[in-house]
C-alpha cells in the first residue's frame, strides 16, 4: 500500500533551529586513538619482491584494475596487510569499497547487515572500518571495548545527515505509541531514540516483527515506499534520501532495455519507485550480489554504487556490466593511502558517549537477534 504520511524538518514548527545534523555529533566523535604508538612509514617502492608477494592478490582484481595501475597500488596493499598483522587489526569493508580495498586488504566484506553481524564476532582488538561513519559507529556500539578506526571521519551519508534525535522525539510526540524503526544509515544519537534498527536486507521483516498496525520508518523515503509496497503495516516515513540512488531515473532504464531487451536490471531499494518499477530484481547490496552469482546474466545493469559492479565483475568476469552507476562520494573518501595511515597512527578512533551507546546498542542488537 502507499505510505501513510511523510514528514520532514519543515513539518515541525517547534523543531530546534540549526543545521540538520553534523555527521559526527556531540556524542560520537572521531579522535586520535590513545592506544599504541605511531609506527614509522614503510617504503612504498615497486620492487620484484612486492610484485611477487602481491601477485595472488592481483589475480583477484585483474579484470577490473589495469596492469599499468597495479604497481601504484601494490606496495601500499602489501604494507597494509603486514601492518594489520603487526597491529592485530581486522579490516571490515562494505560492498561499495573500491576493488583494491574490497578484494586486496579487507578481511571481511559485505552489506550493512553482514558487517554488523560480523562485527559481533571480531576477536581482534582493532577494527578498521572501510565504509562510512555510521558503519564504524555500529561496529563501535557492538564492540565498546575495542578500538574502532575510520580512515577518514568525513565519510558521511546523506541519509544519516537527514535526521536528528530531536526529529525522532517530535515524531513520537505526533504519533504517540507508534513504534519507530530506523534504517542503520543513521547516527548513534538517532539509534538511541528508536525501537529497533533495520537494513535494506531485513527492513520488511523488522517492520512486521513489531506486530503493530502502524510503524514510523526513517529516514529513507524511498526505502519506506518500497517496504510499504511489501507489507500491510501502515508506514509513516521521513523525507530523507540517498543522494547516490535518488539520481537514477526510470526513463534511463527504459532506454537501456529498449536498446537491448535481453539486459537484466537489478536495483537497490534506496532508488525511487519509477526506477524500481523497471528492475528485474530489487535487494540490498548482498542480495544483489547473490542474485548475480545465482543467475549469471550475460549483460547486467546494477543500479547502485559503481564500485560494487567492479567488485562483482572481479569475481564473475563473464558478466558484462553496463553503466549507469553512481559513485558515493563518502564511500570514496576511504583510500589505500588513508587505510595505511590509519594503521600507522591508529587514527581516527570512533568514540561514543557510553550512556548514549547503551541505548543505541539496544536497537541494533534487537535487529541482530531477530530470528530469520
Ligand atoms: P546495504 O545495506 O544494502 O549494503 O546498503 C547500504 C548503503 O549505504 C546503500 O547505499
Ligand atoms: Fe549513504 Fe547513499 Fe552513500 Fe549509501 S550510497 S552511504 S546511503 S550516501
């Protein structure tokens, strides 16, 4: 059914003034880590030894990284992998990270849900989060005693930036007794105000798990619209959007299909409804990857972030990827150079006020503990 209502900052006369939200809020900051000394920078020369040591890694990405570029990356990749061992660190990477990160330095890759679940199992004392800030916050919430580093604390998210904890309180005042579901693409402050989190992998399941006739679902208006189309629960939405996915247009997909009716189109549910209407499959980044592994289409359009198409092509070179795709400028803030720097200096460390973290952790854990 269509969403029952959609609210935004302009709908509340008593909303506190000021910028919508800063990515790094008062209660969750990044700061130089206190544990461990800065290590000396390693030499980053392209030598026969580097070439030999990184050859198996190049095999993984040879279909998406030209041989001429490898000597520029390989020395840093080798240094990161050595430092990881020295520091006892683990690298978690989202599916939108560039192939040289996703396939060559990450220990664990996945969508937001997989990364959150994997974060609960980490044994290492240091987690380097290659993704955006809310993902690093989620890892910190689930590992309060570990050091969680994000190589560039400016790696934000337009969805997380669209709503404040005060907005959630105003929504609760307007709809007393209606439970609140927050997409994980939110700050820890917002997570602390809600009943449960969800990701695009489990949004419908989470909404239905509440056994309520109406649910406030925030902050992504398009994911909310998609969820509403799959459930009888009345969905009250917030006006946030992903600046990467909202740029896609249904008409560009229709043109692609007209040019080649055999092309398969798969899309992330953060896209607008006219885009999803053209898709053969809609799902989270992990669900999209599994769909490609299973169906092995000859020609494919992935309506999502560009690096994911590269990561899939690295694994399945027989699948021809057609553009369009869009780059997420926040995900692209994470680079080999700043991952190396993060391991050398143990910066930037994500810290969250413990009282706030306890409340935010409850909504993440409630999601993780949902039975499939
Ligand atoms: P997934 O949970 O599907 O990986 O999505 C995260 C995200 O930020 C998509 O833009
Ligand atoms: Fe946020 Fe969109 Fe980037 Fe995902 S792709 S991190 S939702 S801005």
